[in-house]
C-alpha cells in the first residue's frame, strides 16, 4: 500500500517532464521557422529540401498528439485502473478509446470547418476542445 501511495505522489514530476519536453520541442520548432523579409514564415518547410515539407503547423500537430498520448500515460500512472464504462453511445470505452474518439471527431470537425467556413481554424479548435470534454465526460 505504501508503494502505491509513493507512486501517486510522484506523478507531478512526470506531468512536469511531459510539459517541459512539449514546450522545449515547441520552442525548438519555433526557432527553426525561416524568416523572410524580417517576418517568420509559418508555413514554409522547416527543413528546406527535405523529403517531406514539415511546416510548423504540421510539426505542432504531431507533437501535440505525442503530448496527448504522454499525458494519458501520466494520468494512468497517477490514477491507475481506468476501468471501461458505458456512456451515451451504449458501449464500453476506456480512457484511450475516448481519446481516440475525441481525436477522430476533432478531425471531422476541422474538415467540415475547412469546407464550410474557411481556413481560419481557431474556432474549430475551440469547438474540438468542447467536443473532447464532452466525449470524456459522457461517452
């Protein structure tokens, strides 16, 4: 029992480590942004002539997915046993299932926003966060 209590007291260190790595990687990506005419080009390739055009938004997207998976691991470390539960969809889901449903739904929200509204995606991000909170709460 003491081992479980000691482990649950160390989760803030793991959480801080994930956040520091995320912010450090985001800062590194920011520093790699090319500058044209004194302004940062947010959509230029981070590696000129590379095999894939990794732009800042693309790299941040994948970095954020990695951070979400890492935060889920910290959550499981801090509060083990995310038992399956039956929500409004009437099938069992775990924390990982709900994260997947949140990410999948957010992708569709962004695609619909691009098709119906345009390229300004900040409201789509806000709607996706609200959707994810709803999924984690009710699904």
